[in-house]
């Protein structure tokens, strides 16, 4: 193996010399020196027997095999040195290039052994005689010796720890991150650094307090699992959490730098500390066409919470994350301050020219809040009846004795074992569930009144009829909410196919024979028309970009949503807006093609070399340039025209199930990205628009758990670190990543890159290379200078 590598190294040098030649005298001298070092006589003479035994013992292989490994790596080292001098005149500029190669991968233990040392060429290197022929370690008088290194190993704590791991390994089964259920069988080794990193992830993800790592039973449990466990203090785990937060923040910034468009949701919240926080959440589709959500900031915004203050806080967040010119939409609730802030930001972004189609899509109102306003407006017509039902349930559930008496009556009537549900007045869906359950027990309430005279909230049969009629309307709203927000792919195309059902049931109830139902319908219709004007455009564009609907859904549901005399104009407005937005992406695509074409022309002008290979390469470059120039010529039919002319996509149902429930619109566009090169980019950005602020509000629930009474003294920065870090770590592990490289580092090149400097001609060798004079050897285990230790 060693002789073959030597022949390959010699062949590498000969080809390089014939191709490149010598440029000046200094480079000629360096090349001769590097060439001389690859002589087999020098390589074999450079390997001291004591060092071979040391490496052999560590690798667990024979002496002959170890010597071959040493010679193989030495040849590689000389090749890299020669290449660096040839390409750059010195080795200092080769650092970035070396990181791109992967010739050898070894484990962490091997990396610690094969450590870099600073060296320089001795006089007369390569002739095997004279004062410069042998390796002289710092403080050593004789050549070709490793006594200094051997003495250091007896005092090196890190080496002792590594030496203790040379026993027979314990097998460990690591399950696969994918869905195939397969795993890998590896050798187990305790890695304290990895343990601390995962401990920080655990604290962040599961919202544990920092002192959890100091709990006595937890540490006993860990010591029972492994004798290598070391107790982690609360200060250490906090610093590790901060380090994880900073690392993941840099990774997220890098990810966002490669995203063209992002969508924002934001909301305000006041904690139990009486501190006002703003959460800023970013939504986008990554390069794998997967919808992603990340919390960017959970920051304190002091009062007053006016539109100017909120707009300034959002602008500072966008600048910090480098997305100021990438924001496509901002989704907020219906607070007046939020609307004022969006107007301010829209004006600023229009001046910067970063908003497409005049910012028509910029302000998106939260559909969940609008739905809540619609339902609350309708429920106000029977508010007294609902309050009577609520107070009665509250009275019964306040005492176990009362609840048992109520249950006994229900059992005698054979009404099952369902329990009463008490609602949250501000959440209409909980009110719907409360009324739905109460209707089932409507015959129990008057009978319970006979047993419990203090129970005064008895609903009459006429009132129960009103509750049942209102609950029929709420059932449609509840189904729509479950379909939209219960999907595995909550993209913006899901809401319009369901929202027309809400408008339909409201219009039907407008002609109801009961006056209270007509009044309820009128109030809900007013709210619908007030809040879903501008937001309807976003939902309409997203629905058109769903291959199951296209413009057919618009023509079907708009006559239901809008009056007959205006729905035609509304349909035309959707189509014109769609084409206008598409032109924006066409212009961006052509600009990128022109930029690539200009770069190709510059590259072709600077690489005119008269060789056959490069002539062929130049021909290919000119052909690619020709393709790019033709790519900007507009075809007769655009992507949008072809897409709209084709029939809608009908997904086949499997096992009798509704396949639409599992349809992934982003997955369809990913599969057809080559067919619709420009339109697919537009669909990726539009489908990522969030239609509610639920993603931001969910972080407030986590904030309430983090800022509990026992942790009310947490600082503002610590709160942001815990909540943002938890969101990033959750995404890290849910996406199948571990955050830790699964393969070992490239030992040889990493050592090269650590050692290059202006003062050293070449900075890597094994201690057995006799033609190098060691100036300051460094231990690869403890990273300290070895010197002349006694």
C-alpha cells in the first residue's frame, strides 16, 4: 500500500511539472524541496520504530500495517504541500481549498493521535546525512527520537482517558431518523460534549428549570445508566442553553438568507410579570418544499402599544434577521394598533420597492379572529340564554355532591355517561361544545331543580329550541375550523373552499322564519363583509394555485360570497391580480438569467487557454450562454396560461378515504417544478402565507408555562432565549437532524488548515519523519506544548 501511494505521489508530481512548469526561482527551489521529500528512501528512513509501536498500539493493528498507514499519510501530506506551492506559491492560501477535499475520514481517537506540529525544513534535508538530516525535537540533542513525546504521554490526562477507552467496545443501536424503521449498529463511547449539548436541548424543548440537572434522583438515575456521568450544575446548563441559542440563531440566519420571500405573524402578550412581549414568527417554504415556521423574536415592547411603536419593533426585527426586503405578508389580528402599524410598514416598503402588486397582499387579517367575531356577534342574540346555561353548569360542577346527583338523574333517563362541559366565554368553539353537551341533558336540568331547590337556572323548552337552532349554525363553523386548522399541511389554499360554506349558512338563515335567527344572520353578515375584503384576495390567489381548484372554484363560490351584480368584477379582479403577480416573478426570473449570462461572459473572457480540454470546456460554456439567452425570450404561452388551461387535478381516493384530506399542494408543485419553472416559485411563496396568528399565539401558552410563579424573576433576555431556543430545537429534532455531525472530521486536511502560516513552509508531519526539525510539537490530546519534559 505504501509503495503504491509513493508511485501515485511521484506520478502526481511529474504530471504537475509537465503541465505547469516553474514560474520563478523561489518556487523552483520549493518544488525541488517538496519533490525531494517524496523519495522512498527518505520516507522509509523517517519512521522510527518506537513511534510505529506507539501508533500500532493505539490503532490496534500490526506494526507493518501501521508503518504503511504512516507512509500513506505522509505521501498525501507531501502531495498537498507540492500542490499548494504550485498553485499559490506558498501554503498559506491553500487553507480554504483544503477544506473542500475529503480523502480520509478517521474517528475522534485517531484525530487526537494524528495531531499537527509546527515544522520547518532542515539543511540538507533528503540526503540522509549531516546535521539537518535527522528530526530534532525541541530540547533534544539526538535525531530520529520520540523520547519527548513518550515522556509527555505519561503526564497527559487526555491521553489517559482515551487509553481507557481502548478496551472492547459496547455495541449501541441507533434508530434511523426516517420512517423506514431501520437503524445502525455502532460502537458506544461516552461523549461528554454531546451529553451536555443534548441536556441543553432537553431543557429548552421540554421547558425544564435549570436546576433540574441538579436534582438528586435524576443524577442517581444517570449514574445508574452510565458510570461516566458527571453532574451538570444549573449555571453550566444555562450557559449551554445560551450557546445552543446562539448556534441555532446563526443557522437560522443562514437559512433565511437563502429564502426569497417570507411571511410574518405577530401578536402582543402580557406575562404574569406584567411585562409586555411581542412575538414575531416567520413562515416560509424551504428548498425541500416543506412549510417551515420559526419564532424570530420574543421581545419586550414597553407601552404605549401604538401603531408607531409596533411598526418600529417589527422593522427592527426584520433588520436584525436580514429579511427587510423579503417580507411578502404580515398576518395580525383585528386590533386597531396592528392595522395602523401595517399601514406604516406598507408605506415604508412601497418606498423601498419591495412589495409586489402595490402591497395588495401585505395585510392579512387572522381568519380565526374573524370567525370568532362572526360567531360572537351571532351569539349575542341569545346571550341571556347562553349565560343561563353557563351559570347552571358552573353551579353543578362546583360540587362533587351536586355532580353525583345530576349524574344519577342522567343514568335513570339512560342518557349515557357524558359529562357537562364549561366553556371559555371568549372562545366560541368551547361555547359550541358546551351547548352541544347541554342539549343532550336538557331533560335533566328541570328534574335536578326538583332535587336541588337552590338550582335556579332552568331553561324553558322554547329557549332550548333557540339554542338548538343557533347550534346548527355553529356546527358548520366548527366543521370548517376543524378542516382548516386540523390539516397536516395548513397552507393558505385550504380556507376559501370552506369559507363559502360559512357565508352560505349565514345567507340561508337570513330568510329564517324566526326573527332572532334573521337578526343573528344580519350581524354575522356585516362582520363577514367588513373583515374579508382585502384578505379574500390572498385566499383567492392561494385557491387558484391549488391544482384541485384553479379558477373553477372562484367561479363556483364567488356568486355565493358576493352579490350577483358584483361577483363578475370580483372574479376579473382575481384573474388580473394573478397575472400581475406572475409578471413580477417573470421579471425576477429574467433578471437572474441576465445576471448569470453576464457572469458567464466574464468567465469565458478570462479563461482563453489553448488546450484541447479547455477548448471543449469553452464550447460548452458558449452553448450554455446560448441557452440562457434563449431562455429569456417569452414563449407564446406562459406557465400561468398552460396551468389554467389544463384540467383540475383529481386525486384518487384510497381505501374509501377522502384523499383531499391528505393532499399536499406543496408536494404537487415540487413534483411539477420543472414543468412550471416560474409559476412554481410564485406558488411556493403564496401557499406559505399564514391565514391565522395561531402559530404566534401558541408561543404565549409556552410563555405562560416558562414564566411560572416559581420563575417569575427570569430576565427578559432569558425568556427570549428559552422560548426561541425551544422552538428552534424542536424544529431541529422534528426535521430529523441531530445537530451533531455523524461522521468524523477529515483528519489530514483539518490538521493542514490549522497549521498554515506565513512563517512556516509546511506545517504538518508525523514525529517519525526524520527530515523535519520539530520546533514546537503540540499534543493532540491536551493541546499543550510538549517541550523537553523530564
